[in-house]
């Protein structure tokens, strides 16, 4: 077997180190692979070597293939006949659709979940913002992008709904692929880091309606910025 592409090696190490999968079902395997995409260890266009993935996860070929088929259906991966499975390259219609979902889910999670949220959930939103600030302080803009993913994941967690959290996990995996096509990482993410801080402050003060409205404006602005950038690709 040929050695996996170097861009996939970190993901294989991460997957092999997971202790969360003991006798995994295909959906749990899909969750782990999706997380590698969301954390940018699996990048746009990378080919996924099935044998190496199966060995890293210690799962059967059939279980792995079911998981990969699920991720293909979610548009996180794409299957190319006679070539294999690759990490997908989102197109402009994917950006529109992902943001249509996010504009429903994220402000709704704030509006209907934040007031009743456990204090630890609100603290997790703040911690994700602080993670981004720390990364920016060292010039780690890839780290800022990762912290932004974590911020939005914790926003949805305020609703206390495992179903919404699973759906957000799918959307964040697609979003990370979208962001990988943006060439100016700092220029894109830096303004939104400050806005994450504003939303965290509003939530901490119990101003949930204002936070939800600000988040909706923020998402609409990001969507339009990405659509403009995609039009130039």
C-alpha cells in the first residue's frame, strides 16, 4: 500500500489516538472523520486512503464505507469513480445553503437557549472567544479560525439540544472547507474575533435578544463577504 498523502498523516494520527470508539458504528466513525475536517487536519482535495483510515480507527471495511457514504451525502466528502474518496471542495451554492441553515440555528439557539443555559455553557462561549484572542496574540491566524469554529459550536450548545449540536457539527465541517478557500486568513477572521467578544459580553449580561440580533447581522455579513470572494475564484 502506498503511503498516505502527507496532508492526511496528522488526521490518521489523531484518529488512531482516539479512545472514544471501542466497537464503533458507522455514524460514530463519521463523527470522528467529520471532526478531523472541522479541525482542518483533513483539507480540501485530500484523498482518504480507506485501508489507512480503517486501521487508524480499528474498524471494518464495511463500517468505514458506510461512514464515508454518509459524509458524501452530507457534502463533506466526494466520491470520484475509479479514484476514491476525497475531501469536498464547496462551491458558491454550498456557501448560500450553509448560511441559510446557520441563520436559523445560531440566533435561535441564543434566543431560546441562552437565558436557561447552564453557567458552564455561557462560560464555554467566553472561553472560545478567549482562545481566539490568545491565538491572535501570537499571530496564529489558523488558530483564530479554529477558535471561531469552537465559538459557534458553543453558541449552538446553549440550546441544550444534542440534535442541534450534531447538525452544527456537520455545518462546521463544511464551513472549514469554505474557509480553506479564502486566501487572506487574517483579513477575513480578525474583524469577526472582535464581534465574537461583543456577543460573549452581551450573553454574559443576559441581553439575549440583542446578542441574537447581532449574531444574525454578523452571519449575514460573513455570508456576503464569502460569496463575493467565491465569485472571484
